[in-house]
C-alpha cells in the first residue's frame, strides 16, 4: 500500500505531457482508474539522481563538519599556545630569579672561607655540565642539522631515494634509542630529586617538632617545684593534643595517604597539575581547555577520570596545607610555651628574691615601728592633757556664747513681732486700695461693654443695609440686562422684517446669468437712459482702511511678493534683503499714547464702571479700569 502511495507521489511530481511515468485510463463503465505498466527506467534515473544529490549533500555536510572541527582545533591550539607562552615567560622569569640568587650565593660563598670548598665543587660540576652539553650537541643535534642541510641542497631522484630513506631510518632509530636513554636518565634524576625532597620534607616535619620536654627547659631551675612540674607537664599536653589532631587528619584523608598520584602514572599526574597551574582560574571554560590540552597527550583518559583526579588532587592539596598548618601551629605553641616557661621561672626567682627582701625590710620596719610607738605614746599623753585643758576652756566659752545667743533670740523675737504687726497693717491698707481699684475697673468694664453692644447693633444694621443695597443693585443690573436682551431681540426682529421687505423678488431667468450687469455696463459706458447727476461708480460708503493700491505702494510688500514667487522667501538672502530696506515713517494713528507708563496705567479721570461688566483694556487711548474702587 505504501509503495502505491509513493508511486502516486512520484507521478504527481514528475509527470509531464510529453514524457510521463504512468498513463491513467479512465473506464467510464466501471468508473475505476486503471494503470498500465510502470516506466522503471525513468524511475531508476530519478532515484539515481536523488542518490547523487543526497551523496553530494552528505559530502558537503561532512566537509562543513571537518572545517568546523579544524577551526575549533585551531582556536584551541591558539588558546593553548598563548597560555603556554605566558607560562614559559613566567618560568623564564623564575629561572632568572633563582639563577641570580644562586650567583649571589656563590659570590658570598667565594668570600666566605667556610663555604669556599662547596663553591669549588659547584664550579667544577657546572664546568662538567657545560662540557657534556657541548659533547651531547655535537653527537646528536649537529648530525641531524647536517642531514637536513644535505637534503635541502641535494635533489631527490629515483636513484638516490632508497639511500636517503635508509639514512633517515638509521637516524630515526638512533634518535629513538637516544630519547629512550634520555628518558631513563630523566626518570633517574626525578627519582633522586624526589627522594631528596622526601628526605627534606621528612627532616622538616621531624626536625620541626621536638616532642617531649626540651632539655633547655629541664635544665632551668625553679624555686617552686609544683610550678615547675606544671610547666613541664604542659609540654606533654600540647604534644598529645597536636599528635591526636594529626592522627585524626590522617584518618580522615586515609585514601589520599595510601594512594600515590591518585592511581595515575606520574607523567599524567604532573601533566594535569601543570595544566591546572598554567590556566588561570578566571579563564572561561577552564576545565574544557585543560581537558582538550590534556586529551592531546593522553587520549585514553576521559573527562570523568580527569574530574575525579582533580577532586583527589584538591583533597591532597588541602590535606598537605592543613597538615603543614598543624605542624606550624604545634611548633609555634611549643616555642611560645618555652618562652613562657623561661619567663615564669625567671619571675619565680624574682618573686622569691623580692619576698626575701620584703621580709628583711618588714623586720626592720617592725623594730622602727616599736620605737616610734613609744615616742607616739608619750606624745599622745601630753596631747591628752592639753586637750583636756582646752576642752574646759571651750566649755566655758560655749556657755557664754549660749547665753549671748539666748538674749539675741529674745531680742529678735520682739523685733519680729513688731514687724509682723506693721506688715499686717500695711497689707490691710493695700487690700482696701486694691478693692477700690477693682470696683472702679468693674464699672469701667460695664460701661465699655454697653458701648460695644451699641456699636455692634449699629454695625449689624449697617451691614444689613449694605447687603440690601447690594441685592438691590444686583436686581437692577439683572433687570437692565433683561431689558437689553429684549431690545436686542426686538431689534433683530425689525431688521429681519426690513430685510424681508427689501429682499429682491426676481423671477427665475437662466439667461440673465449670462448677461452683463448694470454696473458693468455703466463702467464700460454702455448704459443708456441713466441720470447723469448720479455717479454709479461712486463708492457706497467711505473706506477708512487699506486697499490694494495703498498696500502695493509699499516697496516691502512688492519685494516680499517677488521673493515668494521666486521661492526664496525662507532663505538668508530674503531676510537680508528685507532687513536692508529703509523703514517707512510711522503713521500718526500708531504713535504711542501719552497715558502709557510701562506696565502701570493712570487712574485719574477713570469712568465709573459697573463691577459686573467686563473690563475694557484699551491700552492706546484709555486707561484700564479693573472694576474696584479705592
């Protein structure tokens, strides 16, 4: 069924009048479409053509994919090359720095007699390295360069191509063996450096911490045995605490301690670590760049393995840093405790000496105090006798003073009683005067209240009168406005009636439209039977404004019209031409009025206007009235 549908679709797409794949025959009796045999040759041609087109499309797609892959590859190589150049620059800088430090150290060692032998050994070793380098270059690099120059200078033909290939194979084999030897020597050097580094690290970790009680502290003497035992025990407590911390750290990171290089080969591990150091942390898609670079050297490693190894390396870095920090804190704690013990023991000795001195001084002070106490007791007895005599004298004086004070008190009491009586009399008189003044002010207040009440009544009547007057004026104004409106309506009616009466009633005559008017005939002199005394061309009423002749007498109007006709009215030339014309003299009717004084107007001889009428502002011939009287 599906094959029939495909044939019908091909028939519909590629069928023409001249060459069709199938011929349809309609049988009218049964009304069923019948098909003849299919043209398979034409169909095969079409299918082959489609296959060729599909193959070409696939080739183009594969070419685009290859081009895209090549472009991406070039971009990745460019990024890797840039970062490698930066890394190479940093390594060269570090090499120069360390080389300068080494040269400085050698210079100091040359002038130091203790390090002179080491200086000579290093110098001999460097000379040996330079000689071996030159020898290695002569035996390995120079033959390859000579072979390259010979190949570039000679022409390769069919006769000597076999000799050249044999020579290249021999050189390749020699270089391969040489590279293997160099790799083996490099591996040996790396192992030696690694062992030396482990030895240094172990020495650092072991020599960094001296567990137990230091001998320098044990040799110190302390006057207090309990204090000495406490300080020595503190060293053991600190060692135990930090040793437990290190054991806990090793237990938490046991999988890092057991695995060397995370289960990877040393070359792969060092390559990955170097790439992580080479690419900074702020690079976009840093892991992708690292993986692409790493995948070029070790294509068997997947991205998941790289990420897993990265986690292991980060954990190892954290473990080493944390361990170093614990050891550093351990060492600092022991140094601080050692200094503290020395200071405490020194302070104990000083305290013992100070207590001994204080005891001697105390005994001396006690003897001196007893001697002084006897003298003080004698002095105190004499002072007591003197104080007793003084007390008796003071008692007699006090009795005399008390008698004197009693007499003064009685005298003041009498004087105070007299003053109270005088004050009472004064206050009574003052109260009488105040009552009189109060009654007078009260009467004045009553009078003023009556006056104010009368004035309030008069003011209320005046206000009421003014309101009635204002309402009357409004009523009069309203009636006046109504009368004016009625007059206007009557006037309009009369004018309408007059217009109806004078409106011409002319019969409909279409020929009259084409005939000339009487005014036209009179203007042409063709009107007959007219009265010569009547001038029909005379104006109906005098014109007090401008006409076209007066307007065109002004040169500015004519110039502006010419500029408009020429289309130059908006140009700079037109503005300059109009500005250059001499202005005509001002007319008399446009001269400034003498009543005008800036933005103020004279108020003398102002007509009395109604307050409700609109204000007329004739700034030229009249002053302005705002409807408010002063």
